[in-house]
């Protein structure tokens, strides 16, 4: 008899916990969306690429080490490569950003050949 009472209380406690869990989940789903920080570069390109713009395109800081620049370039170019459905212009700008960050160029024009 005692076992049946304890079992009944356990079932009742599980039901109440489930009820409040569903209420908490509904309240969580109904809350307004929060603004999150975007981790990608928004906006158009400058006529001559600066080191700051190149760092933003690659998602780096301006004084990043050479190996980190190459690694970031590889990740960004794989995601935007024309052979994978990306844009030729974006691939050009990504490669230009790598060159600017590595000091191979001081930034060229806006890529008007495309």
C-alpha cells in the first residue's frame, strides 16, 4: 500500500514538472528576438582597398600574423569560390584583401575590369 502511494506521488510530481516545463518552453519561444552581433563585413567596397577594409573582409585584425592571414583567406575563399557558386568579383576582392594584408600591394583599383 505504501509503495502504491509513493508511486502515485512520483507520477503526480512528474506531471506537475512537465506542466511547468511546457509553460517555460512556451514563454521562451514567445520572447522577442534579440539582436546579435554580425560577424561579417557589411557595406560596399572602397575605391582603393585599405588594410582596415582588407582585415574586415577576412575577419581579422589589422596586425594579424601571416599564418593566420593565410588561414583566414583560405576559409573565406573556399566559401565564396566561383567554382562553388560564388562570385568572380568577390573572389577577386578576397584575393586582393589577402595581398593587402600580406603587404604585396598597397591596394589596387575597385576591380573595374569585371
